[in-house]
C-alpha cells in the first residue's frame, strides 16, 4: 500500500474515533435526560462506526511496517 493511502486511512480512523466518542457522549447525555429512544439510536450508530474502525484497524495493521 502506498504511504499516501495508508496516511489517508489513518486520518479516517482518527476521524471515526472522534465521531464515535461524540456519539457515545451524546448517548450518555440522552440517557441522563431520560430520552432513551435517542440514546439507543446514538449508541447504535456509534457501535456501527466502531465496528468499521475495528475493520479499518485490521487493514492498517496488515499494511504497516
């Protein structure tokens, strides 16, 4: 894999991490507010993005070094 591609994947991974954290924080806030429907939706989206991060991490690990 070309370094440019690897660097792009690393940047995407970092962005997904930020978005996942934000969604988790918003889900926590929704739970505290008693808004369980929104909390569930936010958490579900965070879980999906986290799975994508795990998959991306495998691809990155296979092509680093």
